[in-house]
C-alpha cells in the first residue's frame, strides 16, 4: 500500500486490514504537542519562534504479551525527538518538519505506518491553524525463497 492508497476509513480506523506477516499491532500516539519552532519562509518566521502543534499517530508491531518497557515503542522517544527538532534551528517548511518527524518515527523498525500533523497556530487570526498532514507506510519486507 502506498500513501495514495489511504482512505478516510483507514485514518479513522474504520477499515481493518490484516496485520503484516501475522504480527500483532498496536497504536501509539502523541496528541497536540505544542512547541516553539522557528519555521517558515518569511523573515519574521526565521528570526522568532512561533507555536507549532504536532500530532503523531503510529501503528507499531507488537511483541508477544509483555509488560517490559524495552519491548515496546515508548512515546517519550517521540516527544523527546520532536523537542530536539524544535531546538535545532530554522526549518523552512512545515512539510520538511513533518518529514523529519516521519524519519524519527521510522528509525524504529517496528513502526508500520505513521500519520504526522504539523500545524502553525499563529498565522491567521481567522483560522485556528494552518499546516500539513503526511502519511507513510513501511514497505513490506520481502523474503527470498
């Protein structure tokens, strides 16, 4: 499945697809993380930080039943990674930030799919936010016979 194959039903979790290679899956998310980013193409956006809301929704391969933290993807890893991105300096586009967050998430090989939302909160007085949503699915691993 490519990102163009996603539907609203997939996003809302209304359509269930079989788990890849019989693995159990679970969803991990970070909702409405608001951090200051220097993001944008205009001089005032380059010079000063603005509030950016980040939403992360991941589908992750689950281990066999476990209560051990080292066997699951810890959402603290995602939050800390996004914080580090906020501290690294100017980012020209929201799309670039969303791609960087996708890279952060897919660094863990258990991540199967990701949906990343990046919203600039203080651009228009008439709008709550403006931004982008990117989705990505890990290519299935092919085994040779």
